[in-house]
C-alpha cells in the first residue's frame, strides 16, 4: 500500500521506453507524476501541471500528449516514450542531434517537451513550412526564447524526409 | 582534435545532458527518506490570521506535519540575518513568522506528506480565518507618496544630479514632446518552477538543491537564518531551468523546505505551483514621464525623465531606471528622478535588464515621438544626438560601437527604404510599420574565484561556484580554459553550481562571462606559469629565460612563438617533473582603479517590422534585426541565443505580458500560463542578430561585456514605435493589445 492512498490503487500495465512495467497506481496520479516521482524519469518536466506549457510532452503510442493532463490509469496498456527513450544507445535521435547543432535550447527545461513534441509533429506529417512548424509547435513554451533555433532544428530533421 | 578556442561557434558541452533528459534540476533530486511539502498561501492581501486549523489535514494518513506561524520555531531575530546578498533595504519576509499578512499568496502554512499528491490534497484542507485590513494595489493611488528608496540594494545608484536647467530649457525649446509611459507588473515565469530539495545526510548536514542564481547566496541565507555553520550546509545546483532574475534572491520555498527538513530530520522537497510563481517577485509596475526639448534641427536641449516604480510595504526594491537617459544622448540640460511607492504586494525582484528595460521603453518611445514632431528620421535623430562621452560622470567610454550597431543594423534591415510618415506603408489590409530603438546595459565585473586541476593524461578540470541558468556557462568557461592551455574542448570539464567550489559572483547582470571568465583565465594563467617553469627545467630546454609572452600553448603542448619546433607535450613536461597533476586556484578582482576612469556599457540597435490588421487590431512582429556591441564574443552560437532570448522577451513585454491585478482582492488573477501570455512559437519571427566588432581592454581581461540583458533592452520601444509608424497610434501603456488599437 502506498502512503495515504488506502487500498484504492489500480493495477496497470505500461510499456515505458520499451520495458513493460506492472504498476499499482492511485487513480489520481497523473502520467507525469508517475514518470517523475515513481519511475525516476525526470526528463519529462513539469512547468504548469495544467496543460498550458508543453514541458511534460511525451509520446503515447507515438502520439504527443501533455502527460500532466493524463491520469496514469487512463493509459493502461499503452506504450509511452519519454525523452530518455529516444536515443538508441549512444546514438542520439536525429532531433536530439539537430537541437544540439542548432543551439535550440538554453536552460534546457522545455527541451525534452519540445523534442518529444517535434517527434510527434514529424510523425503527424502536417508541417511543411517553417510557419507550419511554428503553428503546430505553439503548445510548447520556451521562456528562454530559443524558438528560432527550435524551428531551425526541426526543419533540419525534416529535410531528409522531404527529399526522400 | 583541434584546440578549443574562444570566438568560435561551439555546440554546448552540456547539450547532450539537456537533450536526453539527464540534466537534473532542483526539484528532481531525491533521497530514500524524501517527503513532500505543499505551500498554503494567504487568501487576503493585508490583515492577519486569527485562526488556523490544520486538524483535518493532519488526520489524513501519510500527512506528517503542518507548519504554521504557531508551531514554527523562533529563528534569527535580526533583519540582518534574513537579508540575502542582493536584498534591497527593509525587512525581508520571514515566512510563517507571525500572524501578519502583507500580500496575497503569502505562505501561511506548509503541509508535509509522504507523497506530492497527498501534500497538495491536505493543503486544501487547512482552514485559515483572517481579519482583513484595507489594502492598496493601485499604483496611481500611491504614486504621489513615492519616496527615495532605502539604501542597501547592491548595484543601485541614485540618479545623477541635474545638469544645467532642464525645466527652463524645456520651456524655451522650439520643439517639445512630453508624455507618460507605463507598463504593468511582469512575472518572470521561468519554465522551471521554483523548487528546493533538502537532503539530510547521515551526519545531519544538509545538501540543498535549490533553484537559485547564486548557490552561495542560498547557503549563506540558510546558515544565517537557521544559525548553522557553513560546513553544515552545501548547496548544489548544476542546472537552473531559467532564472531571468527570479532566482537572485532565496525564495520562500527554500526556507520552508529547510525548516521542515530540520524539524522532521527527513529529506524534503518543496516545489511551487505555477500559480504560486505569481506570489514571488516580478518586474515592478512603473510609470514614467519623459519630456524632451529640441532645436528645430533635432539637437536635444532638454531632457527630463521621472519614474516611479512599485515596491512592497516591507522592502524598498529599486532599480536603475533613469540614469541611462543621462548617458545615451548628448544634452546640456537634464533632470532625472526616481522614486518607489509601496503597495500591498510582495517585493519586486530584478528581471532581465532591470531598470534599463523600463527606462529605455520610455526614453526610446519619447525619442521616436520627437522624431515625428520634427519630421526627422528616428535613426538620424539618434545619430545627431550621439553621446561621445559620459556627460554625467565626465569620463570617456571604454568603448562604444553603437554607431556601428546603427549602421549595420539599418543596412541589414533595409531601413533606408522606410517612408517617413506614419500609415505610409501598407500591404492590402495590413498596415506595415518599421520602428527602431537603442539598447544599453552596464558592463560589470565582480570578484570571483576558480580552481583548476591539470592531470598528466591531458585532462583539465576547472571549477567555480557559478551557475548555469541557460547562457552557456559550462561551454564558454570550457572554451576559455581549453584555449589557454592548448587543449581540445573535450579534454576540459568545467564544474559549477556547488558551494564546495571556490566562490563566484551571483549569476546576474550579464556579468558571469566577465567575472567568472576572468577567474578561469587567471587560474589557467597560473597553470601556464607553473608549466613554463617546469619546462625550463627540461634537459636542453628551449624555454630558458623565456616568459609567458614568448610561448604559446597549442596541441596539448608548449612551444616558442617564434620557433618552428613542434610543441613539447604538457604530459612530457609533467612527467619529467614527476608530477601526476598540477592544481591551482586563483581570484580575479576587477581593476577598479582603471575601470572607474571609464564608463563601460554594452549597446544595441534593434529594428522591427510589424504588421497590424486594421480591422482586428492584431499586431504581428514580422522581422527583427538586433545589432549588438557587446565587446568580444566568446561563442557566437550561444551568444546569438542570448540575444534571441532577449528579443523574445521584448516581444512579450510589448505585446502580451501583463500580470493583472484584481484590486478588490489585491491579487494577481491571471496566474497561469494560459492567461499570462508569453510569446509562443507562432509569435516569434526570424530574428537576425549581428555582433559588431568591439574591442575593449578596460572592462575585464577578456574584453567581454555580457549579453544576457542587452538583447531585451529597447525592444518594447522599437515595437511600439513600429506600431505607431504602421497605425499613427501612439500606445504608451504596455502591453499593446488589440483593444488599444481598435
Ligand atoms: S506541465 Fe504539462 S503542459 Fe505544462
Ligand atoms: S530552453 Fe529554457 S525554457 Fe526553453
């Protein structure tokens, strides 16, 4: 039994960054708090806890969501990818690499959310221009103002796909 | 591998940690015995607590304690102990000290529980009864009671004495403009909320991960308030998720987390919610009057700038709003005044380019109004009044490449194609406006220390208790060290954010590169010195009788500048001396005797194009050129990012940001990121950043001026001026929202 939770916990199964986990969670625990507090995956950030900043963006079954707006129990059976799960061993995901090369962050706090959001964006396939990237990334705030470089990084990661 | 160098665009050395989620921020450290705190804030703006009832909260299993003013131990009793390094004059807030309420959201209780959710839930069950007293949160109501700020705030300089007779000169001037400018309180809202994790070590000492721009400031504060020896408290903050000034002073979650950890002897984490981020400091609400008098040819003959900013009732926050007006333009008659007026709000705190952002918003708007009154191009007017020396202090500038900023910025922007009259540029339904403004910020250096350890395997470890709030401290310090010792960047590791390291200045005011950079330079010079001495002892040493001026450190070795011989590897020098490593420590102190003979400022010229939809009143910033004279640029890549960030902040200030008060409640009501609008991707166009060449050997040994602030200064005025050019409407109250244009 978890402290303060009585017996009201639910059993769920989550695949997180490739590993299948069986978890007892309180029904009120958000996916974000589960990741950060229980699983130690603090790469997903909490900037507002209200779905207003995008810092907590993760991929659930390949789709970008604000993990602070999702209760963990709602995601029973889902596959979750966080910033910690994007690189393959030492090889960074092309977006991670593009973010470094374009200096697409300063403090780095919004960065995991920006990158996960960008992975989702590319998968959606709707963004074709810089203006579309701007529009479709507008749920991810960056108070350091790295926006121009984030757009450049996403554009760079998109390019090979365009050429293909 | 090539030698790491300054002046070259390097990727951030902490980039990998940041893009993989490995960079750890204050609220992300943990311990097996960790418990969580949640803050209860006051519901009234002024008055006192008459009853506080935590019984229901305490009855929840897993709730460990609720701290209020009734059960918090008495701590330090002198104000001096509560005053941190950068506190303004007055009596700092003492959280949970007594029943008195001084602002809405003031912490009145801290709930500690086994989980975060439980602490939050229990916080909602704490019942507080208040006796409310009348409060005042309207600046206009207290403006006439403005007073000179109490002394004590570091970096604050009262306005200079008047020069000439400004009021008479204004009355006699052939052309006059006079107006009042205002901007609301603005909260920093770094993406990382303020957070503190206190780990109680086995020996009872505390390791504190605090969101701060100065680990030493947090450590000293905790020691003084709780009466602890400095070896009992270590503050470790390797990454900060944005500060912008909000982390300059210890925020109340630090006190609360330490209080609970000491009482419970358990590790404690307290994280503020986004709503609670509106209960800490902010850029103060400020009203300013600027009056300019000019000859018909545009020469300024009178300049008056008066400003009143808000403060709290218990501290006199103050900032340098008006002095810039005496320095930027040549004018024989100036009068500059500044005062603060108390409201029932928390004390403001420095926010990115404090004071300058405020003063230049008014001054640079007024200059534009004068240009309009004179029918002169606004850039030409600025050049006509260009100051060649600091008239207020009667001393030269150590360097001032502002003219180059104007020239290069204008060229990049295509300013010469601008038509003079307002409402003269149009694209279909869109009114187009081009505006510009000047930026200025003080180049500063403060004492800092660094240590270095060079090992025979060719690795260099350099450390200083500085911070990384986002400017690229890890990277530029590594570059400086690598360059000095001829090492590849990857061979250097720079460590910061730990009070166990040699002390550094607090990270603010754009002075880290200058202050900590100079300390890194000094410690590397000490290493160079030692290495040269050791090299002179080599058999048949080519270095006999040579000084550091004769040699250079390249390719992991040492060689004569004049010679053709390959470099002698540093490893060989150390091995010959039988040394596995060399350690040095150094302090860099500003050369005040020399620096005080000059005025040293960074400058910028910012050019903006806006499009205004005439029917809807919406303003879109379409492009920005920011030309900056900031001394030597250590890393063009991270430097550009700093300017981008400043410009984005300027866009927010001009068009979006507004901490709105409900004066009935005396509270900031749009206290979330859905209603406090900051720029998002779609609001930010392409931004062109130009660094003009500027050499300065006075400011510090590196010749850098700092870039964290200069990027924002002037941006709001440039946008307001562009909006005027587009629409013919002069908006003097920020933000420029569509209701003001319809
Ligand atoms: S933390 Fe989830 S959107 Fe801000
Ligand atoms: S990098 Fe700091 S908030 Fe985006």
